[in-house]
């Protein structure tokens, strides 16, 4: 388990849609805290993440399921994932693996793929404090004030959770349509 204090464990609380462009957004919430992080992902990745959250398995494995099976069959263990950087509005992630000889292997990955694998395998998701605060390399993005309106996309995000998200958005920050 990760012990570095500059990373916080987070959990996926739901997938919603940005109504401006209908792009899926994953909502991560700090375990034992109140901070949230919104990560825009593609529709294919959103479908894969939703399937992983619901533990839906098709007759033939899709890419993330195939990767999970390869890890299982080769004895490689997914330890945890980290969302560890934000550059030019793009998040970066690292997958931490251990081989059969306990050698640690790190793999650069997209956060969406990392989140799907973490969800399938049940491993912890860690996010850098710098990323949560939106201050990586001088970039400042306060996710609680981003100009976005969400709509419910899945059963994992309850009406109560969606109401809480919407209550935190200041109408003055939304601008004119």
C-alpha cells in the first residue's frame, strides 16, 4: 500500500456527463476527506469503467478484461495506480505492478485505462496532492469552480450525490450561454 503523504487515496463515486459536450467525466473523491477530482474520459473508456464498476462480463473479453486476464495468467500483480501529473489540461497516470520475483514495474498509462484496471482488480487509486489541488507546474485548475454542469449517466451516482455536486457550483462561474 502507498505510504507517501504527497498522495491521497481516492475512490470513484460515479460517472456523469458534461452537458456542454456530453463527454463522460469520472468523479473521484478523497477517502476520508472532501476533495474531489473530475477527469474527462472518452465514451469507450466510460463504458469499460461502467462495466468494471458493475462487474459485467461479456462472452469474449474486451481490452481491459484481456489485460486483467494476462496479469492473472502471468502472475503479475497490480499493486496500485497513481494519477500523478497534470500538464496542459491532460492527466497522467502510472500503473504499479509486481512480477513473480517481487520486482516492482511501473508503466505509464492513461488515467482512464488505469481506473478501469484498478476497478476490475480492486486495487487502490492514489492521486498526487498537486494534481488534486490543480497546481502541477504552475497550472491552476480548481475543480470545484470549473464551468461545468453535470447530468446523471449511471446508477452509481445517486440523485443525492448529484445534488451535492451541483450545490458546490457557483452560478456566477457558469457565465452566459
